[in-house]
């Protein structure tokens, strides 16, 4: 593996940071982490590194530094890693196969992440249920992909698995925050396969992290609902 110095500015609770850390670990790229919580859960008084302020346009994680170069935003970062490191690519060979991966990355980013975020940021039971239904509807499409291959875009893990790592890590917490519905059997089997990947070892949540995640958003709901009354 390259001797490049790689630094990830991110935080475990951010699903977009999880994507990048999963990809780094899965590909065997050595990296260090600078812990920067997302703005929404940034503790009062937290000192944001000047380096992060200077190079993250939206002041949001993740951001990656490679040998003095910086890039923010998870999907561009995943592509940048593909350019910078030739080993253990998470893109298949061939333009057509790569196009499928990229199309599915964008589809997951829109159709899975939006309702997922709607569940845990939801403050109204009806809207949480609406997001839950949309999430499970998206899983029906994921199920269709998994009917033809063991991974989301072929016979080996790709960038699509990196995207879904940010979802799978928090599923137990999502259930506690109002996600309802049964995942297709193929998706449950895919989750199980993902838990055996090297990248998963770096991003999987402990029970304590799940409890922290749930507690933060229950408190958020309490504050938001109190403000309405």
C-alpha cells in the first residue's frame, strides 16, 4: 500500500463519515482520524480544528487530507480515493460495470438516506412513519439487486457497500426511533455478509454507541416538540 499520509476528519455518528472510513479500512489504506462531530451534535465549547475550518467549505464532516491535499463530501472523497490508490479498488473492471456502481451509489444516497434521516430527525409520528415506509420501499429495490448477485453491484463488495455501511451501523437505533417494517431476507443476508468485511470491523457500533445515538435524537425530539407547544 502507498506510503501516503491519510487523515480522516470525521465522527462515528455521521453516516457520511462511516462511508469513508469503511472504504479506507476495506481497501487497507492506513489512516488516522481527527474526531470532529457533525454540527448537529457538536458539543458546546468544542474547538473545531483550524485546519478543518480552512478546508471544509460547509464545515461539515467528512473531510480527508492526503499528503497535504484536502477534499470534503463523502461521495467525491470515495472517488478521490479511487484516483489516489490503485490497490484494492472498490470499483469493478470495465466502464459499464463502474457506471452501474456509480448509478446505484447515487440512488442509495437519495432513496435510502433521505428517509433514513427522516426517521431519526422526525418529531411527528406520522412523518416518522412516512419516512419508515419510504425506507422500506427503497429496500425492495435493494432486494431486487440482491436477487442477481451477493453484493449490491456484482460479485464483490464495491462503493455501494461503503454507502450502505452508514445505514447498517444504525439499524438497531433506527428501530428504537420508529423505523418499522420487515427487511427483505436478501437484505438481512447482505447485512450478515457485510459484518464479515474488514471495513465493517472499523465502523460497527457498540451497544453504547447505539444508546448514545438514540438518546441524542430522543432529546432532540423532546426539545423540538417542547418548542412547538
